[in-house]
C-alpha cells in the first residue's frame, strides 16, 4: 500500500486546512486509517483514526476542531482542521492499518505550520 499526503502548508492561528491521503496498491487489506503528527524531539502521536465502518476516535487536543473522514470508493482519507492553533504545528502522517495481513503503512508526511 502506498500513501501520499497533501494539503499541508502555512496558516494563521484560527484558520483551517484540509489534509488528504490517497492510498493505492493492495488497499483491500486496509481496516482503519488514521492521522498522526510529530514535532522535533517528540514521539509521533495519534490525531484521529477512522475504521472502515466509519467509527472515529480523536486525541483530546483536537476534539471539536478536527474531523476525520474517508471515501472508501476513492481510497482517500481526509482531515479537516479548523480553529488551528500554533501547537498544531507538526508533520502530519497518514497511516493505513493492514494488521489482518500483519502490515502497517505510513505516508511520508505533510508539514502543517500554524503562525500566531
């Protein structure tokens, strides 16, 4: 499975961005998909995850501001980010869970920078 993120960039605090993650390859194996983020010197952390059935889970820090969705027909994952804060600045990574095949996939990441 190959994952390609897009949509990152520079935005002012309070603004919005929409990230996309296009999946290709053996996408049939994918169950859950998610967004993670990482800043220098810190561990990668979960932002939001969505199962193939549409169940979602969010980090407390983004609840009410971010919305994760997926278009299974297009094999694309989205993250709508509203009311962005400087502390949201990070590289955002797309993840595809193929644990039923014993596999897990990551994209290369897209940088989101929120200026104060």
